[in-house]
């Protein structure tokens, strides 16, 4: 990864993006310049498919992120887009341990918890985490500055939403995206 170019991102992070150009507000996808996931990820993607939770997982985007305590790197609590990105978000945490903070603003009334609920999820180096179901669509996720104690590099993989899969309104575009992504000819966008 470090042989490639890291681009400055938000909140002290650097990134390498292997995915289509997307305008989420206008819900537009631009294929120009997208040439697939990087070749170096091909074996990893095949290995991920051996996990039952990831059966049928077809990533269409890979985002490498570089966090460093000297840059004050972090990412605020958020939900990933659900118009383009599908059910599962897969992150591989490399180089150093950190903590993923999951938060649910409305609390858990069924457990008598009316205030925001936060759960700290340890992410050891070389671990894989999959957000899906309520963890994907209800709980926000974040990496706080205080949890970056050494350089952290991670790769996040995203699959397509039903709108871009067979039977969806944009199935043809989805098929193009998958063909390009899984050619594993990518260079950072």
C-alpha cells in the first residue's frame, strides 16, 4: 500500500480509493477512471468468501485508510450510504490495535436505556469486522482520536445495494461496476 499514493482525506486521515466516482447527494455514479480493485486484494477477497457471513460477498469498492496519532486522525460517528452500498461493510484492521465505537442515539428502550448507547468494540491488528443488519443501518460507527495510539491502516470493502443488483432499477450499471471491480486491475482514484 505504501508504494501507492496516499491522498489527504478528512479528519487527519489519508486514503487510497479503489472505486467509482460517486455523488451521493445527486445519486450519480461515474465509471470514468475506475479500473477495479487492486490486484493485491484478489487473494484476500477469495479468502473472505470462505467466511459464512460473507457468502456471496462481491466488493465493488475498496477504501484504504491511514490513521496516525500525530495527524489527529479520526472519523466521526456516521452511517455509510445505503443508496449505492449494500448490506455488508467489511473492514480489515492492520498494523495496530484500535477501538471501533458503535453508537445508537435513540437508546435501547427494550432494555430500559433511553439515552444514547455506546459500545466499544476492540479491533486487534489483523482483525476483520463485518457490519450488517442493525449494526450497519441503525448503529453509527466511529474511530475516535483517543483510540489511535499508533499508525493504523485499514481496508474497507463495500458491496452493492439491491438497486444495483439483478432485478434492481440500476442492475445494468451494477453489472458494469462488478465486472470492473472484480477485474482486479485497479489503481487509486
